[in-house]
C-alpha cells in the first residue's frame, strides 16, 4: 500500500526518524538557551515528539510530485510551509 507514491513503511520510518530528531534538537536547544534539561515528551512514549514527525511526513508527501525541479521544490516548500 502506498500514499503519494511512498510505501506505508517508509512513511512510518520518516515519522519515527523525524520525531526523534525533533525531540533531540528541541531538547538541545532548550538546554543551550535556558540551561535546564526539561521533559519535552509528547503523548508518545520515549524520546519522540510527534508534531515534528507529522510535519515532516506531510511535507514529504505533499512535495513528492515536485521533487524533480529544485526551483519548484523550493516554491512548493514555501507554499506548504506558509499555510
């Protein structure tokens, strides 16, 4: 089964990877800026922040059709992000 030409397992992998990276980056940023280590856990168990995973999956799926042209990808990313 595929969504926007991407398999469900690949979309799930993107979600997990970007949820983890978002958690790490947000925690590191808060540690550097404020000097405290805060719990930034969302409704998922473990070091994951679902909003980053969901945002990455939506961007990847919505921009799949314009990934052939760098200029179209840039403009598409701007339009998707601006909404």
